[in-house]
C-alpha cells in the first residue's frame, strides 16, 4: 500500500475575523505551512486527513471557551478534536482531525508582550493545536516534554526560535 503524502491532507482555513488580513502576513498560507510541518514531524502519513483552522477574534473564542470548557474568557488557541487516527471511517472518507481556533486579538497582544513577531506566535499556536488534534497532551511532565520537543523541532524547521527557552508561553485551552 502506498502511504499518502502530507500534500493529501486537506487543510481548511476559515477567516472569521477580517482583521487577520491586517497583520502584515498571509495568515492562510502560514497556517497551511505550519499544519503541514506538524503533520510531517508527527509522521502522519497513513490516512487521508482534514483539519480546519479558524482565524477568529476574541468574541468568538470567548464564546467557544465558555460553551465548551466552562471558562468565560478569551484565550489564544482552542483545539477541538474530531476523528481519531486509525479509527473506522467509510471507504475513501478523510479522517476529520478537528478544528484549531485562534484569536487574533489575544495572539497579537501576547506577541507584543513577549517581544516576538505575531507570525511566529501564530505558527507556534497552530503547531501546538495541530499536535493536540493528533493526540499529544501536556497533562504530565513527560507528556509536556515530548510535546514541547516536537513543537520546538517543527518550529525550528519553520525558522521560529524556541518559545519555551524563556519559561514558556500560556498556550490556551483545548476541548
């Protein structure tokens, strides 16, 4: 059997907040590149995949965070898993990994506070969210080390400095 390439992964980017276009970079292309790199680094080649990235604002993220996690606040990233890799799917159907939702306002504010380019922070949060959809967690120290190591490897390939070198960022919530 021929293993699908990452190019067969469908990466859907939905822009819900038009202010994403004002950040000075092509957010949609950046998302596709970051997700593709995360999938490749996690060695995911065995299924047709679909992942959605939602570029939202604080209001939408706050509502999703409140309704799904019981936290009435905006955050930088939320990940909502879909199908599990290796699960039973109808013939030819893609594995719907889930959705990664990002808040432009929160991310831009955090990037400014942390003295890093917004694009680098977005790349990190996309990679982080995609890894959550693939089943990676940071619930224990060992899991956190594994996930952070994979994140920093992917980010290095994307030209992004290690975000954990200075104590680590707050990476939001996952549902």
